[in-house]
């Protein structure tokens, strides 16, 4: 059982061991009410199990845009703010009467693509989300890696240096409190801010990509810089982790030019990768928007013991 708990919707999928979806459902997330959110999640799980007529309870994994504090065990940084400070993993486990695995949605994305997606049969898979924010997860031999600080794969809050920022404008303050984090440039809002600075034109990321495909000069220039910034940022991942494959997800991953071997990231990142050949491949997600909920379903069998509540 995988649950993708977002700020506006809760999606659930019940999967067979071969990855086949047996039942799927999406409901609205109760706004601002912890008890209702917990109850809705429990109800969704039980509804899906009932639809599939299970004889035994499913193993449950939950992905959400937040994390568990290593100090208190409570949730933090959730966009469903009513979860923050609450012991969601423990409470959900108590309600269901079984262990529950929880991970950040970027970790779930990486796990989904590593188990049976674009990174299947690859040893080391780095999943990078380029959307409203920038997140990531690392999977080794189909096992999600989590360190003692709960930060494995969180590349979005590393510094993008001036060399890579180029003419993107003045320093940018990130919500984390630091300036010029990767997320402030490589997210959807980040590329929009870059375009506004370069061309004095307010456009969303999707429109910039659409115009670039049509040959718009300004949009092409913005994407040139974005690709250079992304190539630098991902080159550091290659230098640090040497993954077999990097899989991109999120809205910006749909920009086809990112994968072009000449004009895309693979044509640029060799400038900073300290090897005489780059054997890491760059691919879009195979499961697209479904990767988050699918990865949550894989959590109980493909994550370390620190992910599960007793």
C-alpha cells in the first residue's frame, strides 16, 4: 500500500509484488485539521484494501513533502502544516494496528524509479525532482539510503556558486534561511525569476519551455542558462556519488532539451565532472507523476529499518 500525502490531495495505490496496481483512489486532503487528515488516510487505506478484497492487511508506506525530526520524532517541513509537530507515523501505525514506513516524497520518487522505473537494473540511482522545489533521493541496489540526519539526497539546499549562477541576477534568499541554494534557481519559480531578470518578462516555467520549443529567442536564452546551472549542479552529484543513472522528475523534467546529448545537460556537465568520460546517464522518470505513490508502496520492502514504526 502506497500513500502520497500532499497539501491538496491524498492518493493511494495498492500494488501487487510485481508492481501491478490492484486498486487506486484519490481524495482531497482535509485542510488545517490533523485529526481529519489522519482519519482520511486511515479511511483511504481501508477502502483500498476492501476494494481489493485482501485476506491479510497490506504493508503500508507513506510519502509526503516533509520529514521526521531526528530529535523529536515529530513531523517537520510539511506543506500540510497541521502535520508539523505531530507524531504522524506513530499515530497512523496505532490506528491501523501495524507498522508504517514513512519517507520524503523525493525519496519515494527515487525508490519508484530505481525498483521498476527508468533506473531498474541499475546499481546506484539518484532521483532528482525539479518542480515547485528541488529534492532528491539516493537508492543503492534497490534499497533507499537514509543517513543519521535524514538528509541523504537533499541536494536542493547546497550552494549554487557564482560561476554557475551567471547573469541570473542578484542573490536569492531561500526559505531555509541561506542564499543562492540550488532550489532558488532550478525550481519552477527559480527559472521564472531568471527569465524575469534577463528579459523583464513574467512567465511561468511551462510557458518558458513552450516558447523555447517554438524558437523564442528570450526563452531559448533562459533555458541555455538553466541547462548550464543544472549541468553544474548535477555534475557535483556525479563527482560525489558517481551514480549509474540520474532520473529527473517534477514539472521541469518534461523539458525535452534537458536530455539532448549536445545542447542539453549531457553536453555540458562534462566540463565539471572529474573523469575522462561520463558514463552516468540522464533520463526522465518512467512513471511520471505516479512515481511518488508507487515509491511509497515500495517503502516497507525497500527501505532501512529506520523508516518503519514499531
